[in-house]
C-alpha cells in the first residue's frame, strides 16, 4: 500500500505514538463526542443488519415468521 494512503490510522510502531497520552490530553467533550458518534454508527449498522434479515424473512417466508412450534 502506498505510504500515506491511510493517514487517519496511526502507526503503532511509531516512537511518538502514545494513545493513552492522546486520550488524556484531549478535552472531555471531544472524547464524549467521539464516543457518541461511534455508538450511533454501530447502532445503525446493527439495526440495519438485524432489520434486513428480519424483513427478508418476513417478505420471503410468511410461514416462518412468527415462529409457531407445535409441541405435540
């Protein structure tokens, strides 16, 4: 891969890479904003993943959902 193509990912082998110091030096509001954005993005991915499977099952297989098991 070309050097500098993934500039947003820090190299862990860099001597100047200190992730804990970076976290402690940044303001709390910035850290909370990054955490909130990550939570929203992961929630959207999970909701789309589960929602797409559920909607495909409902649309394609009406006999499967809702599951009705006969015990006898």
